[in-house]
């Protein structure tokens, strides 16, 4: 008999209520470095007066789909489905294909495996890309969370071709792709390979995770099916307006990429200076390994600095980026030398 599936959401970064219970005497406010979110968010312009007073309009939805297609390299708006978060899309995708074997390239974000299991798939994890070719549903987070592993385009396209011969689906979660080389994304590949679905998250790079905005890039028939499942108002009017403005702002994007890369190098130097082994990451977070991970997690927490720990890899900790200079100095003071 298979063990029951946990219906509760998995614990993730950003849970300050739990942090306060763990560290009741910590100074406030917490410096939350437990998420891979840009600490310097996109500055929101004044929203249209009807952003909250009217239902989101189909024309605004279609406009954002066109802008997202251009921003992410998809062939057209017909290849884009707009959603309130990638996890909801993953839940829908897991039901697109017949129940079978789902294989996740890991170790990685755990919610995708959970979504596949809830849809009735037999789920396993592998560290070998080649083993994904035997799946009905193959899932790759690229760049990976938490170690930043980046699987090359040619490898993924070859994998999609193998899966196509067995009617398999390849889902590539590119939530952190803005922090990777610009030519690494697969948005353009959904034109030539109908069994690839690319997930793009807006909130992480733009520093606005509470907006709950994401995109699925896929063949038109899959995109249309996802859009139908999500309904006529998948996201708020505010999300439509802000997403359209931010994704069109290429100057901000280029400046943000450069700023994040500089901050990631600074964080590497700080962590290495504390004797921590930096395993990798992206420009939005860094992963370290230390035999004192649990002790360091608690030491930082008691100083009001929250980082991400991992139950399955107890020697790992993930650090997000501080934002202000005061936050950088606070982290430096909390990390032991």
C-alpha cells in the first residue's frame, strides 16, 4: 500500500510566523534571506483607476500574453497561458497526460513532485538527465533550486525528442532564468516541439512575489487547455497592468541583472570568508555546505536572520540576497568568523 500523500503545502522560505516561533527573542524585523527574491523590486507606477474596481478585461489579458511572448521568446501570444503562480499550472499539467511515471531531476523544489503525485502519477527523483527519457512526465527546474545547476538547451531538446516518441511531456521550470545566461531559455522551442512546456515566474526576478503572476509557454493547444482550466480571470487587473509594464521595461531588466550579479559575488565573498563552502546557486541565491548547518541556522535565527535549510540535505543552507547596506552589515555581523 502506498503511503498517503501529504495534502498540506510543503514548508518553504519566507515563513516569518514560524521563524518567530523558533526564535522568539530574535530582534525585529527579521532579515528574511530564506527566499530567492530580488530584494530591490520593480518600482510600480500608478495603476489604472479600474485595476481594482473592474473585472480584468480580456483585452488586457491578451495584451499581457503578447508582451510575455516577446519577453520570454515564445512564438506568439497563442503559446502563452497566464496564471496566478507556477504551482497551479504544474497541478493542471500533471493531469494533461495519462497517469504514468513522473520523474523529477533532483534534488530540487519539492512541490512539483507533490503535484504529480496528487494527479496520480508514480513519482521518482533522479540526478541523471538520461533517466528522464523513460518518463511519461519529466520535470526539470532550470536553473535549479537550490544549487543553480543549468542543463543545456541541446540536452533538453534531445530529451524532448526522446519523450515525444513515447508521448511524454517535458516541463521545464525556468523560475530563475532571468538570473542565467540570456540564451539558455527554451521559450522559442515550444514552436518546434509540442511536448515542451516552459514555466516562467514573474515575482522572483521582479521582486514582487505577492503579485502571484506566472506564465506557461507551450504549444497552442496546451496553452489553450491551461487557459480554459484557469478561467476567464486567472489573475487580477493589477497583475495584468504591472506585468505588462515591467516585462516591457528592458532597461530595468538589464540593470537588475547586472546589480544581482554584483550582489551575488559580494555574498560569495562574505560566505567564503566565514569558512563556508559555496556549492553554487544563481544571482538570486547562494547555496553553502557546512557540517555546522543546523547550528549556524539557529545562530543566525537568534540574530534575526532567516535562511533556508533542507530536511533532506541537513548540511545545506541557502542564502538570499540582502538589499540595503544596513542589511548587508547585519548579515556580516551575524555570520561567525
